């Protein structure tokens, strides 16, 4: 199948490319050293229609396709990997709120996401959870006409910067796994909430950190989806974000490859441009091949989503394979620049560190492979794994 962008999609891609080239690329490394992202830049992106273009028109979005959002994410990531998180979270969290929150909350907050005035984070991971995402202990206890939250969320993107978050909490059986989990829309600028940020080796402006809830009151109308059953309902949205994550990583790797082609054409050794040597040109040819195939996978996945077709396995493929392969490609580009590539004058090290985090966050390679196996042969794969673990005890 071919995925040729429409004229409208080309226009979105061109707008994203111009903004990324002029406003983002020149200061990528400088911004990458800070722990916050420039809100003025986010508002500029919003004004150009580059955040949440796929969100419903009734909430300020443009009602565009998932493929269109992917094109925007790829262009932004090509210039500034960290900035592309704004697009990804805008589509993921904006869509989550538009679909599962109350009309009043969606009407207030989704337009703010689209315009770049607000960032909505995801409060899912907990210190003891990791890949076992449903293993939650943050509690939501009924209190009058609402709920009170107590506990910690960790590894949350934009933890110190987000204006609000969708927070998953246990409202039912403590041993019920995904059953017994509810989701709440929480304004993070209220009493009882404390935040920290981690000093990660990459994606610093994304500001990964922890958020602590100390008896925080949330009105009953802020519950999203069905009580005790929100986990499976809302988590389905991650099939979308996994494909977008793939395009984030692809954009960064493509930038390094393009820069390396230019370098090896100019750099001479033994009286000739080093691109003439197969040891130099073949790794780049392999990288171009991998990038082309991976791009097709990502847009195929988004196209399946746009057509309302199953795409869980394909999304998991995007999530485990793209971050890994992008890191390998960027590493090769750094090496081909020789000692110059090992300096901070060039952005290869920064891209590598930024992309590396997505081999861990948002679902490890092992979890994604389990998802793919489950989609292909059913839950027997998971059941066998559980039996094996039981036999080892």
C-alpha cells in the first residue's frame, strides 16, 4: 500500500518544516540542557495549527487525520526531538480528554491544549509499577461529592510544567489488577500537590519527574470513563501514541543521516571524499533503507487507525523497533564523523540521549513483543508466561 499525503497534509507538513527549520533547529542543543520548555514556542506552534490537529473541531481542533499528526510530529522531531513531545502529548492527552472527560472539562481544556496555552500530563506510572502499569497503589477514596487522592506518580513527562493531568488511581479491589482502577482529570495547580523533576541524560526539557498527591480533592464529575474500569478503556489510546513515538525517533535519526551524507561528501581522506569508500557509504545506505521501511510501518499504523481497523500489533512494532534502530543509526552517524562527532559541537550525541529514553519509557521492547505475540496467537502466550513464572517459585 502507498501512503501519499494529500495537498492539505502537504501544507501541514510544510508549515511544520518551516517552523522547525527557522525556530527550533538552531537552538535545539541549547534548549536541550534546560529542564523546562519555552511556553512562547509552544504557543507559536499552537497558533500555526501544529498541536492536536487531529482533535475534534468542536473543541478547537482541526479534525485532521492521525496521519496528518504523524507528518507534523516527524518534521518537528527532525529539528528538535523534545519539542515533538508537545505534539505527541497534545494528540494523546487532548484526545483522551475529548473522548472520556465530561463535556465541560473537554470544552475548557482541549482548546487550551490546541492553542498551546496548556499542557496535560499523564499520571500512570508509579514507583513500584514500571511495566506492570496496572499495579497501582495511589488511592482515590470517596469523600462527599468527590474523591481524595493520596499517593505518588512517577516518570511523568512535563511533571513540573503540566497544568493538569489524567491521573489513574485505585478505587476498587487493591488486588484487582486493572479492574478497580479509575481515571480522574486533575488540575495540578492546587494545594496538596508537590512536584519534582529528574536529572535525566536526555529529554531534559520534557521534565520527567514525580508528582505527589496529599489528600487532594477531585470533584466527582472529574472522573473519566467508567469507575473501576478506566484502565483498559483509556489505555487503548496508546496504540496511537506508539506510532507517533516511532515517528519522533525516525525524525531524529533522519536528521543525523542527512547531516552525515553531507559531511562524508565533503570530508576527504587519501585524496578522495570518504563517501567513495564502501565502509562509509554502506552504513548510510543501510540506514536509509531502514528509515524508509520504518516510515512505511508508522504511517501504515496511523492509516489503520484512521480507517477504524485494528492496529495494536503494528503500534507495538513501531514502539519497540523504532527507538532501538534510531539509536543504532544515530550512533553510526556519530562514528562516521570521527573525533568531530564525539564533540558537543554536533547534535548527534544529544539526539542519541533523547531517543534512548524511549527504549525504556512508554513500554519497553519486551512488553511490546509480548503485545505482538498476544495479538497474533491470543492470550495463550501470556498464560504460558504466567505458568512459567509460577513454576519457578
